[in-house]
C-alpha cells in the first residue's frame, strides 16, 4: 500500500492532464453553457450568446440599476 499523496505532485499531474486535453476544463464548460452550440463545419465562426443568458443578464442589470437608483434617493 502506498503512503499519502503530496499536494504539489498531485496538482502538477492534474494540471498536465488538463493541459493535454483542450476539450476539458471549467472555462470550456462555461462557454458551452452560455454560448450557442459550436458548428463543426465552421471552427472559426463566432458563437453568439444563448437567448436565456442575454435575457437573464438584462434582467439582472435592470434589477441592479433599480436598486442603485432607489438606494441613492435617501
């Protein structure tokens, strides 16, 4: 049975693994969730944001704007 793993070598191994797999990672997962699906025939095409993301972003900004506007009145 092996002993406990050290933090630094484990972190380095995980980092090398994720860098070797460009299709994985948190950033890719977030982009795939927020942007339209990628077209496999046009790799360089820009991906627009999904409609639900734009709607929720605008609603959040509207709510923040209302909060800041009414908070300044006092």
